[in-house]
C-alpha cells in the first residue's frame, strides 16, 4: 500500500475509526499577584504563606479583579486572532471541596473574555489550523496534601486564586500527533508573548484532552476527558492508549460512557476518575461581587501596541524579508530566542538561507542531542555568521564548514577564520598548484583517460575523485571539473 | 464635667460631637456612661459583645486626639456596630453559632472609616443570623426586645442596632439593609435609619448575605445624625470592593435645611392598599399632611410590580446567600463538628449544627433556584422582573422628586407572633423590598404611633444618589414634629 504525500483522512483512520480530539488548556498567567487578591503567586513557597484573607475566603472579603490578568487575556486573544469581548461576565461555579475556600470558583461561563480565534502550526510539512471556541479567566484552587499527614489531609492555599486562562478548542484534531503539535504551538504562543512561564512540571501549563472515536461520517462519539497532561510525551502516550481502549470497547460491543480519566505514566494506561452519573450541578450564576468586565477598544489597542511581534507575523516577515520558505520561517519562530539567533546570524552573514539551513540542521541537531535550547548553544550567532561568510565566498567547502563548526562547538577555536587557517581548510584556489595535481593524476591513470575518451563518463568521475583526494579535499570540485575537461576533453 | 441640661444619653451624635470638641464632656466619660447603660439594660438583648478595655482604650485615644487638636469629625462619639461587620478587636459572629468566637484579622471598611472619623466602639450588636430575618428572633444567641413594649420584636435584621439607639444605649449604630433590615427595625423602634444607594458604602468586611442587595447605613435618632454618620461611612473602596461606586465622598448634611416648598412627593397607590393596617395608614397620612403644610405636593404614582418584589427577592437573595454561605464548611474557620465519619459527613454535621433554621431554609431555596433545569424559570426570571421593578421607579421619578409610604404594613408584632410561619415574615417586607431590588436609597423616619402606642415609620425612597434630598425632607419633618425625640417609658 502506498502512502500519499499529504495524509488524507483515510490514512489517519485507526482500525477504520476516525479520531476526534479537542483540548482544554489551563495556562497560569504570569502576574505577580493573584487574580482577585494582592497575595503573591510565586511557586514553591512554604504552605499557606502566600494566601491572604481574600484567598482564605475569610468572612467579609471580596474579590477585586487584577488588571494584569485581563491584559494577559487580551494579549492572548490578539495573538490568536480572537474577538476580545467588550463586556464579559464572571460567574460562580459552586461545589464543596476543602481546597476551594469560598465553596465556589470564580470563572467565566456564558460570556468569556476571549471568543474564537485559531492556532496554526505545521504537522510535518502540512499546515494545520485548530479553531478556538474561547479562552476565559478563572481562579485556581488550592492543593490537598494527602501524603504528609496520617489519617488527615493538609490544605495548602498558596495556589488558591492564582490566575488561569482556560483555552478551549473545537474538536478539530484528528490524531495524537496533531494534538501534541497543537499543544506545543499553544505553549509556544503563551511563552512567546510572556503571559505564562510554560513550566509544565510546576503545573503552569496543564492540558486536558477530550478524546472520542467514530466511524467516518458518523456523528461525534462519546468523549472521555483525559485530565492534567503535564508533558508532551505523556500527552501522546495517553491519547494513543485512550484511542486503542475506546476502539476495543466499541468493537467488543461496550458503548463508551462519558467520563473523566487520569493517565498513569507508570502503567501507560488511563483510568476513570468519575463518570457522568456523578457529575456535579455547579449552579453557575453571575458573581454579584464582580461587575461585568468591560474592555474599552482603547485598552485593546494599547495592549496591541505594546505587544511583541507575534510568531506568525514574524514568520511572514522572514518569508518576505529573507526570502525563506514558509517551513523554514515557521521552524525558526518556534521560540523568541531561536528567531533572534537566526536574525542575528542572517544579518551578520548576509546569507539568510544558509543561516536557516545551518540553524535548522547542524545547530538544532546538537541542541536536540543535548536537550537544550538555543540559549545554551555553544556556537554564537556571530561565530556561525563568520563560518557562513567563508562558505558563501568560496573560501571553504560545506564539508570543511562542518569541521569548522565542530571545532567551534568544542571550543577548539574562537572564530571560523582562525580555525580555517590553523587547520589548512581553505579551498585550493591556486590554479597553478591544482593544474600540477591534475597533470600528475592524468599521467598516473592512462587507462581512465583512455576510457573517458572512449565515451565512459564514469572514468571522468574516477579521475575527479583521485584529484580531490590528492588535494586533501581543498580543491574546488567545480574548478577541478572545468580544468580536467580542458586537459583531456 | 458634663453640665448640659440633658443627660448624656439624650444627646444626639451632632450634639455629642460638639460637646466633645468643646471639652464639655470627655470621650472617656461618654464611653463609661453608655457602657454603664448597656450593662444596666442587658435584658433588652441589644449587645452580643462588649469589651470595656477595648472601648476605654479607644476613648482615651480619642481624648488624646481631642487634646492634641487632631480630632476627627466624630471624635469620641460612642457607637456600636451590627455584628455583621467584622472587627479586629471584638468577636464577629453574624448572630450565628457558625462563627461563635470568630475573630477577624481586619476591620470592615465601614468600621475603619468611622474609627478614622473618631468614633469609639461600644460593642457588637445583636441581629438575625447572617442578617436573615425581620424580627431579630433568628439570632442564634438571644432575642432582642422592643424598648417600647418588651413583649414585642424590635424588627430585624438590624434589631440590636434599633434597640440600642431607641433605648439610649448608644447615640447611634451601624446597620445593614438587604431587603429592609435598617428601615424596618428603625420603624419598629421609632428611630431614624438610612440605607444609601447600593455601592455608596463599601461591603468589605460586611459578612455577606446577598451581595447584590447588601448595603450598610447608619441608624440614629435624627436625620441630622444620620447625615453626619453617612458622610463618614460612605466612599469608594476600589481596592477591596469592586461594587463600591467611584464617587467622591459627600457632605450629606449640606442641604438639611433647604426648603421643601414645591417638593413633589410620589405616593404609590400599591403602598396604601388592603394590606396596610389602619393605624399605620393614619400615622403615615398624618406626616404626609405635615409635608403638605411645608409646601410639598403629593403626587399619586404607581409601582405596579410592588407585590412581585416578594417572590423576586426571595429567589435572588437566597440564591446569592446559598453561594455566599458555602465558605462556612468547617475547614478553615468557624464551627466544625466534633465527630464525623468522612469529609461529606463533616460538611453535613458542621453545617447542620452551625446554621439555624431560617439560614438553612434560605440555603435550600437558593440551591434549588440555581439548580440545573430551574435556573431559567426562577433565577433568570427573577432578574428580569428585578430590572422591571427598577424601571418602574424610573418611570415614577419622572413625576416626583421622592417617594413616600409606610415602611411596614403594621407596627412591631409580639415576640413569637409569627410563630413558625416564615411566610408571614416575608410578606411583611413588601414595602421595603422594591427599593432594595432597585438599589435605591431609602430611609425610615418616625411618623407617630399606632396600635399599642408602638412607633410607626415613614419610608422615603429617593432616586439614585439623592440621599441628601431624603435627609433634607426627613430633617424638615423632624423640625416640624417631635416623634423622633420621644423615648420609650422607663428609658
């Protein structure tokens, strides 16, 4: 069976089923203080040292909206092309739990602050767009600590009231790979615009995946929600397991029950926490303590004017200014640091495409091997530009360039020119010396010369190879070709 | 030192503040005098907490400021707070077992603002549990007695506040009004009380009953005293209460003496229907006649949805309360059941033990009307009618400057008089609920006496932000009548 170049729906079917995935992501907003109080939000403090009277829901306390959280929501909406609601409503989600001090969570229900929009990314070389339903502001709950106390539970309210932006997609994703690519792109956007630190271990970026399967053309299947996917690796494993499990259930004649499930990285399995039957009635109603959130057009425009260039805008600029292919431009705008590294290299070398090739090739390979980011690159953009200049002006070959890069990476030299000099990597541009080598090789291989003259092109290539070898790789292959053809052609 | 002709406890806030400034009386003397009265009238059930050391420390500090010339406008004036306001130095219970012994780490904004103005706190005043009630009989601690007839209720929920002022245990008190809780006890006890426009006074530190309705206000003997207190307790509080209005502080006493010649007073026909008892009607019509004598004109108006205000209020207020009271779960503060099997059992026992019947009733009603499948039919519908009620007032204010009518259909009823019939209590709120639902300022002004020689209150309702006009009309009435300065026998 042949694989088409662009994956069609058919090729994505799993045992004849279409996979449907939607995401809900909680991005913790990078404000100094909480969403409705002035307590700090820093991670890792001693339990209950960062919770004030409002966070503890002491009698008489009231919420006051943190403008910084609203601005971050506006920034996100602008980054993904959403409608910023001029008037949105905070609602109370009522339920009892010890780590929920007020007995309700302040969230947005019917009218969220960010409406619509889309996240665009490449899956392989295919461009994808996942539509957003909404993004709304809400407060986080505290944490229950079940391990530290025998027969009792501890409550840490440091996290209570931490601002979250819950970002909800349409069920637009059709594979675990696409889901992970979406999550990575979303992660890139929120960290790029600086509204979230993106730290998944600390829970700053938590994903819930709604997964269902159906026969192509059938109505949507019953979904199960996988909660708290805190790494991209587990995300893919969990979704893949869930897809297999759902298909097997259906194949075995057991209909899927709507449920919330958790992924256990140790077993690689998902298991149900609660089913729809015990779903709570949250009794949402508009929070009478908070007037509607009114965002005047001027506020949106001010936020827009203060925002950094967005990745997709920057990618378009890379295409138009540096004539990069769209794929290169998208790849290079994976992070702000990566984009800055590229721009510095491209400008210093005057060779944007070569800079892109080297960064996406040699540089990325080494960063990936070391699992580090561009910030930790052992070759600076200036060093790389120095190397690229020498390739572009013909001083060294690509092959020699890789040797120079290796040396720079291993700190065996400070800059390309010094290494080229020290290692004698300059291409042989001296025609006299090259002619001498060619003459020697022609003289030593009369058989090849005869065969070439008899019409065998392979014999010519063999001679070129001999000449390159004799020049220790420093000869310019094009020049060798030209001179040899003159001499024996 | 005090040598005025009247005993100290007959002085109003304005007079007392002037005497304190003039050095005719010291803050310590005034505090001791009122603390002594509170002790000797304990059986009225007005106070839930008194701490003489706290009071005397405040009084001494007030005297020091008076001596140093740094006195606030109310320096040294004793005042007591409804126990719905949280206070650092005194327990804050909301009249509930749930908060027995609870100490707040901060003062309510209203408490702080009055302290900044110089008042000395006499203690915390009895009220219906979480301000839910209209007789003070829902206090978890003790009922309060009406000083005009000890066998009758003082009204509620700010019952303790009304008793303390009427019995001269304090020159003034704070109250809160959600559906009439300042106006109705003021009416029952023959004192003056005003609920300002919703958002005038910060709700920070008021233990919440129904957030969209709760509003603080002063209760005192005269409109003049209320104006003085209101000027000092209102003001924006943007860092603590998002519903507090961004309006500059006002001198609400500025137009007290303005003429009311030509004032158009709207008389809603729905306030004078069959449900109004004859004695109250006679008293209210009497003072309306006084207004006419001063040149005011009575204009017939209609507030057609007056009756609907009862079901609307008893959906919205319990809905908000059911959510506001969720924080009392035994986890963080307040009462927690001693023995329980698991988490859910802890919640159930804690709340079953900590809350009284009326609070439980409203939590259940509120939970029901917010439930999936009922929300639209009850809560949303109630909100729609609430807006119509507010619109009705705007329509009415096209033809009048303020609205007048009775505060309550009857005078104070007998303790236990409504028995176990909460509906009887709810129906008695009919005249105070409309202004609450619309967020309008309203006040109760003594208007004479009805059956059993019990006080009757006149209700004045103004358009938004027209407190000074209400106070002006009330003050002019009090210049022409002496109902507000009468006192119960034996006081």
